C-alpha cells in the first residue's frame, strides 16, 4: 500500500514533508484560480485551460509549468528571460506571468 509508505524515517520529518506537499498543492490551486475569468473571444478555450490547470496532477504541473528551461540575461538595465522550450501549457504560463507581474488584488 502506497498510503502507508513514508519517505522519511521518523514522524516529525514526515509531518514536515506532508506540510511542504500541501503548501505546494495549494500553490497549484492558487495559480489556477488566479487566472482571469474567461470572457470574450475564445471563452471556451480559456475555461478549458483554467479547469485543466485546476484538475491537473501535481507531477504534470511541476513538469509543465515549474521546470521551464530558460536563459536569463542581464543586458544594460534590463533583465531578459528567454524561454528555451515549448509545451502546450506555455500560453497559460505567460498569462500567469503577466497576471502576477502587476499588483495583486482581491
């Protein structure tokens, strides 16, 4: 049974491990819910992307949105970040980046 398999050897360490896991899961849900509400042209596609991100498995979320190969350049007074690979979640990633770059409001 995988439910009884713990990655560490004592109860306190396993408790910290589970806390870190729940925080990461909440981060995934918060990012999915912080996407803008679908409206206008492509409303169905935006709603599908938001629902897909919210119901995505955590391993898929990490591999498609967190482990993005990028090149970071500092030129003059700018910081340039170049994405070096493409996947089907990159438009959602860019929407999240523009949404989170501004002020956060409730």
